[in-house]
């Protein structure tokens, strides 16, 4: 069964890029990040000039950014909630980004391919990057199940190296809710084999005012 | 006691930026990443133009990058080993970067302040980013203790929210070596209180050809 069989419908659980806005610039920033890593310190590129050009872009964008307090309020309103996240966010250049889709059983699945900026051991994904993707996936699957929570404990088992430049399937599903305790599991697979398994204990946010997770189609 | 008391000497365990090379460009790329997140989708900045300028930089750098196989070999030779890492690497724009220092007891410590690109809950660090920093810190501390390993299991306890825009102290120390099993612990603290605790089980790399961790001063 392919990773995208058995989807609930065409619903995408995290926002897709909107290239009309900041997303195209963020996509280009991701390309810059990867290019700098591919070039490295022995490249014949004139890096001083590259730095000047990037600083000029940063200065221009900074001049057109709202005050942080205003931006934070906007970030946490409506769809913004998932647009800035370091795993899924089309506004966040450190995010691959990973797009999760909702399945009929309310678990989630997403596929991404990671490049050099996510490298740990030679040719493989950094164990902490795998943890980042899984922590986020578990959190999104709690929203998908209608019972979001804050991470209290996260446990990761590394079964085999997670390869770079290879499609990775990230899955997560809420397993149980006992009072305010939520248990959620997830995996990262490559070439049909599980590379990393995660299990998380989350504390329900039901008692608190928590934003609802945006659904976009 | 401040985070930087009790250091073994002036030894820095991860490379400091070398602004004469690619590092200045990567530093500027980090500034672009943060600026784009601060600006967001409602900024009056002409993001199409920003995208064009960033794509032009990426294209220039890509044209001056070696083939991937050649670059990979270079990345894993000498100091390169720690220069591209997503936590410590001055060549990696997704890295904060975090600089670890070696203490007299061969534990390690580093201080960093994280911005919007690392946000999870409002105003706080993403739990998966905390996991990323700690997995890396545990790995570096295994090198510091002379017994490096591959992560087999990682366990994280989230004690309290880890704040953005606040100096975070990341510590790690190898606890025991039993055959090829290595146990290592670490913490992230803010304002003198532990926010996240990590415990890792690593499998020794002694049997394999493993690169030595570079020491720079």
C-alpha cells in the first residue's frame, strides 16, 4: 500500500505553499541554505559578495516586518498556527516542509525527502531531526484525533539509519486518552522499512484555551 | 555558577565561525530566515522580488558547488565533520548554531538563544527542536569522553516550557560505558531551571572506522 492510499479525502492537514506570498521567498531561502551547504568553505564562489546580497535582502525584509508582539498575535491566529512551524511551515525556511494528510482512521501521514542541511551521520538524517519530525507528527495527530496535548515525554527508538535524498514516510496516530494523559505513536520509514519509532505522552490541553488546528483543502 | 565557569581550558569543542569564508554567507542566510518569519504573509514587502533575489543567489552558489559525492567526502574529512551539522555547524543555516565547550570533567556545555524559526507553542521552543539540540549534545559529549556512539534510544522529559529569546544552557555528560552500550544524559535550562531532560543509549563506534572529532581552539 502506498503512503497516500486510504486518505480520508483530499483534505490536507497542514497548509500547502501559497507561492503568491512569502512562501515563494521562503522556498528560495531553502534553496540558498542547501546551496551554501553544497558549496562549503572550499567553493570558488565569492562568499563575501553572497553575504552582502543576503544581508541586503534581510535588511529589506526586516524593514517590512511588524513589531514582534504584533507578529506573534498574527502567528497564532487562524491558519497562521501551522504556517510558521519548523516542520510543516511554508513560512519557515528551516522546515523541509512536511505536509501531513489525514487518513480515514484519523491517523496522519506525510512524505518528505531531506537534503544536506538535515545530515547527521554520513548520508543519513541526524537523529535529532528524526526526533523533530516525529514530535511534530505526534502533536499533529493529537489534533487530528480531536484531543491535542503538550509533550510531557517523548521516547525514540532508532532501528536503522534514515537516509538522505530518499522519500521518507512519516506516520502518527493517537493510541489512547486516559483522563488528561494522551498516548501517541509514530514512525519514519524509508524504502518500506521503519527507521525510527516514537512514543509520546502528552497532557491534554482541553482545560486550557487552545487554538483549533486549521483544516485547509 | 555560570554556564561557562569550570571550563577545562579555552578549548572550544565545536568550530567557531570563520567569517572570511562561507560562514558570513550562512550567518546572513540565518538573518534572512528569521526576517521572513518576522515579516510573514501580511508584510508589505514585495515578496516576489525577494524570491527573485534569493533564487539568483542560490543559482550563483549552486554553480560554484562541487558534485555531491566530492562534497560529501570533504564534509567528512577533518574539521568539516562538525562544520555542517544542523545544531553546531557554521556552514548550516538551520543551525542556531550552538557552540559547545569542554569542561574539566569532560562534560560539555553550550549557550544559545533561539528565535521564531524554532517556535513550537506560542513564545516557546518546539519540543522537537529541544530534542534535536539534546540528541546532538549527547553525541558530542560521547566524543568528548573518548567513546563516541550511534543513537539507539533517546528519551526526553519536558519539565517546563523552553522559552524563545532567552539564553538556554545545554549540558551533556557521558554516564557509563558497558561493553558497546553507552549511557549519556543532558539538559536544557533557562533562567537557572531545567526545562528538558534527556537520556540516551548509544552503541559504541569503536569497532568501526569512525572519524575523530575535531578540536579547535
